[in-house]
C-alpha cells in the first residue's frame, strides 16, 4: 500500500530548498511560455501565462496573459521571424511591448517553489527559470510532454501540439494558453481512468514500486513523481472552471490510491491476467481464416473486371484531390497487374509525382483477393513500410470501397517486420524488475513497456517512445538504461511456441501474415526470409543491391563480443547481470542439480575466456594490419584487396588462425553451457529462475551469428578452407579501439539474379531511379536482372518488361545551378579548410536571403556536425533555425518534424535524407548538394574491381548507386505540381566529362525537347539566377541584403 500520504499522496519535504519553499502553495499552476527558440541564453520570450484551476475557485492568474518583445529595443531586427509575424508581432509591434529581459525575472519569480505544469519541454523551462531567477527556488516542473511519455507511451509524437490533437481532438493554437495546458492534462488523466481496471491496477502498483525504489531522500525524480501522483489522485486541484463543459462527468479524488490498494503485489502477475490489444485484434480479424498459399498456379483473374475497377479507382483518386489524373499512374497499375497475371517481372521507372504506391497497391489488393494468394509489398526502410501501411493502404481501401467493393471483397492486410521488433509475452513477464534489483529508469521503462504491450495494436517497438519522460541529470545514461530494458523484452527466434505464442507479439504477427492477402514488409526482412513469398512488389528497388549485401554478409564487432562478456558477468549499479543472479540462485538452493552446477561453472569460465580470446583476436589482427601497411604501397589496389588471403595462406597468419579457432571453440562451448543451464533452470519452480532463463536466452542469437561467421572465416563456404570467391575477407580498423571482422558478399547482384529472383513467380520492381543514363541497363545489371533474363542449363531465362513513367513536373518549376568557381573538395589540410569556408558562406548567404527553406545534402556526418555547430550561432543571430542530422537531443524524426513545422529553417542531412523524406510546399524550396554522392573507395570496391575489371565494376555497381542517390536527392525538391525551387550543386566536377553523367540525370519536362534549366556560372551569377527564379530580388533589395556573395 501507499504509505505516509498527505495532500500529495507522499511524505512531503518542506525542508528541501530545491523542492519547495515553506509558504508555496501546492495547487498546480498551468504555464505556457512561448519563446523564439529552445536556448535560454539566446532566445527570447514573447508570451507567458500562468493560471491555477482549483475546484470551487475558478481560474486564478498568477501571471496574466502577457505579450513581450523577444528582442531588445536597441537590437530590433528589420523583419520578424515567421512564427512572430503570423501572430502579428511585427518589429513595430514588438517595439511597443516591454522587452522580456526587463520583466521576465519578476514574472517567473511568482512560480518559485510551486508545482507547475508546462506546455514546453521540462529542461527548456527549467533552464530559463534558472537563468533569470538564479537565487530562487526552482518550481516543481512537470511537462505535459513528460506525462504523455510516462503515462501514455503510444506510437506517434508526444509534444504539446501532437498530444493536444490526440487527447483533446483539436489542433494547437499558434500561441497556446493555460486553458489549453489544463485541458490536455485533464484529458490525459481521463484517458488513464478509461483503461480497463486491471491495467489501471498494474500502473498504480508499478508506480508505487518505482516511488519506493527511488529512495526516501528528496530528489528531482521524487518531486516529479509526487506532482504526477497528485494530478492522478487529486484532480480537484485543477479541474475547476477550465474550458467549460469540455468533459462530461467529474473526476473523483482517490481513484489512483484506490487502484493501488486493491492491486496484487506483483505487477507481472497483474500483467499476466490482461489480454493485450494485439491478441484481441487478431481474434477479431483472423479467427477461422486459413493460411494462404504464397504460390498461385491457376488461370489469371478476369482482366476486363480488373481494368474497369482500376479506371474507376484512379478517376475517383483525381476527384479526391480535385486535380487531373497523374500521368502514367494508371498505366503503371495495369502493367503491375499484367506481370502478376502472366508470372513475369516488371521494372518500372516512376518519377517523383507519379504516385507509384497507389499505382501498385490498387491492382495488388484486387489480385491477391481474387486469387486468395499471399503477396508482399517490400519497402526500403521500416519507416517507409509504416508510411505505406498506415497512410497509403487505408487510402487505397477507402477508394476501393467507393468503387463498390464490399468488406468481403477486400483483402486482409498486415504489417510484418523481424521478430526482434516486437515485445515477447514471456519476456515482458520474466524481465519484471525484482525488489532492489533494478534502477528507477529500468522500472519506469518496464512499466511503460507493459502499457505499450497491452495497448498497441501490434506491440511493435518501432512505435515505442524510448524517453521515459522523467527528469534526468544524465540524459544519455537514462536512454542507455531504457534501451537496455527495451532490448530485454524483444522477441527472439522461436522464443514462444504453442499457446504461449498467442501472447507474443512476434508470434501473433507471424499468424497474421500467414493469413493475410497483402503483407507489407521491408527489403531486409524479405531477403533474410527468401522463401516466405512468391509474388512481391519491391518499392525503392534500387536499394535491393545494398540490402542483399547486408543479408549475405557477416560481421563480428570485437567490441561487442567483449561487451557481451561483461554484460553477462558484471552488474550495472542496481541492474543485475545474469551470471551473478545465477550464482545467487544456486547458492540459495537446498540441493543443486549436478548438471546445473557444472553448466553454470562452465558458463562463468567460458564467459571470461570469451573476453580474453576477443582481445587476443584483436591483437593478432593488428599484427596483420602492420603487415598490410608494409605491402600496400608495393601492390596495386586490386592486389592489396587480397592481402588477407595471402597473409593467412603464407603461414604468417597461423597464430591468427589458431586464435580464431579458439574463438570459435569458446563460442561453441559458451553456447552449449548456456543452453544446458536454461534447460536445467526449467525444472526449478522459482520466479528468479524464470527471469535468469530469459536473460540467458538473449545472448544465444549473437553467439549463433558469430559461430556462422567464424566457420566461414576458418573454412570458407565448403568447409575446406578454400576462402570462397563469393566472399571478401576483411578487417576494419577505422575509428575503433578493436577491429571489426568482416565477410562481405562480393557480388550481391549475382545472388539476386542466380538464386533469389528465380525463386519468385512474379515481381514488380519500382523506383524513381530505375532508369539511369536514359536506360534500364545499368539498374538491371546492378540488381542482377540481366542474370535472371539469361537462360542457363539449370533454368530458363525470365521475361522482364520495362515501364517508363512520364515526367510529371514542368522544367519551369526548378532551376539547377553549378558554380564554376566553387572551391574543390579536399579531404584534409588548408584546402579542406578553404572548401569548408566556402560551403558555410554559401549556406549562410543563401539562407539569410531566402529566409531558410533549405535542405543541405552531404555524404559525411562528421562534416554535417562541424558545419552545423559553426553556422548555428550565425543563423540564430538573424532569427533563423539551423537543424542537422545527429544534433544533440533530437532524433532524426524530431529534426524532420521541426523542419516541417518551422518553414524559416535550414536542415543539413546525410544518408536517408537523400531518400524517402517528404518536405512539400514552402518547407523546402532550395536544395544544396555539397558533394557528388560517390561511394568511398575502399578495399571491398577494389576487390570487386579485381573480379570484374575496373570499367565493368564502375558501370554496373559504382555509378548506378551514385547516380541513383543523386537523382533521389534532387527529387526531394518538387513534390507536387505547385512546388517551385532551386538545386545548387557545389561540386564543380559535375562539369567535367568524367562526371557529366550526373547532369544527365536531371529531369526534363513533359515534352522531349523540354530540357532542365541548368545555370553554369560563377557563384554570384548562380545566386542571382536563383533569386530571380524565385521572385526574391526586390525583397532582398528592400531588406538591404543586395550585397554580392564575395562582398558579403
């Protein structure tokens, strides 16, 4: 039971100066504080309000709604940022308002020691209060975002605007009020009490355990928990006269403590009685449904009915958007249908704007249901997979219903990812923290995982928000602890069978997929499980080469091997490791089974040996690296690529081979001893034994992977030490304390064309970059389709048809600029510094005049970080926000969301920002490509060249990948017919004949003679052309920014 409860439900600490002051009221204050940015030192406040809503008193303003100038009157900018101008705060208006720096201390002082519920992130408000009221007691801050993360860990965003939309059903105002904050708080509490009673009890019991384990001494965490408990248990403190009649029945005090009093003492025991949402959903949709075959051998469905349906589908689609039908969309749809009807392959080039997802979904939804066949839609990433499943599939289903199809005529559709993306029912039970045996963050994360397991439609961990929401002095450490707990609950290969599989989200997802007509999956999953499907649509098919490389290769990170050994043997604070827990269990058993004792001792011994043998392997690999350095300058690049073979076969690597054999023996022995221990623990009816069994299951997957890789290293594919010519043997040392052992599949396109594609009955491969250098030949070679088309002794060649989608946008929409005087890229030294300075100057000059709206594309994350850190203060000084991929405190998704929300910003990105991101309208009007996206020349590439020849490797692998990435990057600009903008290529190599292929990839217009508008001039003239194209010249002159690039 909860003990020692006063008004706040817990013992209160009035003597703790950082918690409260003696005379501070305990009524929660709802605060909105609107600022120009997150930096307390640099960004200003332009609106603040603080209000209490105690039942029976009505709203009481501690700080009445107050507008302020975020700029000093002596440093007023000539133009307000967009977020200010949108609410009427022009420079003239700001000059009439008090400067926030003169009054903010007095205003914030009124909140000293009070429990405050803020609409802004916790850390931002805390830093601002500390900066302006350094001598005052910090308020007891709870952010609404934190409550959402802690109490409602759902998929999607948790910031104030997203939470208000989710819980209150209304969009956030540009300037939220205290009423909005109070309404959101009450809505989240009401949603909690709308839960099933068992889940409410689980949360109350877990909360009580968290509080007890947090310790009796006052702390920021205790403070936060106390405020949240009061919000849950005493809603009368804030449910008085907010937005009138927003909610129905009044919330009652004492519900939360009541739930805890009647709850069982063990949270996991309560969890075991709850039927999770994913199981209920499965029974509703799939009960009584048979497993569908992945192969279809009968005659094709009626084509005339299908064609009529497709025509109706796309007619209705254009009416939905009040636009003309998209060119090529219907034709692509028909060709996909014909490929599946005839058992052929199709490769389709669908330029940006074609609407390719709906083009292939429409015939696929019809075909799969008519044939009662299981087919797959495979995307490049899990994010694109979710986009297709949650956005495009519902849209397609809605259109098919409008075309007259009934629910019985529509296919069943499911989402399928790898098993470790899902929560395992056994794992979530067995990893429940023991008393005094886990950190507070581990306990909080377990509770949030249990909620997510019960409420998410799939218990898919890609949708689980990792941040626990509670205050933390060390955010990276908090996230590490949370991630460790999440990883413990992930499903494992064959983790649950029989009845237990129905409480495992991975088991349910398998049963759903087997009974679904359409399975939306990703390239990595489908190539790792190549026998699951016979009919597939590959979206973003140009990535199949690199995904096949990953699927067919092996790597052993020696740092990970050493870490696994430590994780098994060493406790981390209060988070117990598996082998010490096992030793404690055995010491407390009255009789120790002989096999268990022997296996535990062996596991302990071999776990220590694993760490030692990994270190020895690292030492021997460093010896090889010295050997390689001696010879590399004396060999050609192609010869250097095979130096590892030479080292091992010459006898100089005998010690390394012996060490690798010892490594393999240790892995096998540890695997065997852990499996024996797991088996023996199954006979011990103790809760701790179950938990240890699960902890010991988890390393087995890594050990299996290392075993397979080491066996290939020591024996080749045939087991006869032949060093298979299909694999490239390598050790990578760059930026590592210990090397990475690599086995890379040398020519992934051969596996695709010889092995995987022939196993399929039909497939459609679509992308915006299927046609490179005005031909399908490069991409067909890159993906192995040319091999598939050839007849061999083993099989007949397959028919492969091509589809070319028409250009969808006018060439008038975009201008392409290549500055002829751009500083050439250099890897290091003074030339590199000069290049870096030019890049920074270009971004700042362009961004200041366009008010942001720029996406910068790079090929190196370290460069992005360096440029971002150097440019951020300069942009902040002129009221613009600079974002970059990997910036501290923001995930990639958060960076993209912020860029979309604030049009006056600049975003720098690498890798995935070239592909698949969508910034429509005025969010992104300018793209700057800093450097041509060539892959880095490495030994793997040289090994390919040694096998194929320089020219063939360049034309079939190296160039297709680079050109496809370039086209995809350019495709981020125009996302609709109304978009307009510029693309600047700051790599003047593109003007040379050797690299001119890139300019040939720029899209032309609808007519064959309509060529892209390319400006080849100096930087000054390029920028002038951009400003003229966008109609900015007059505005730039009016703002006094018409000085030239060199002059500036």
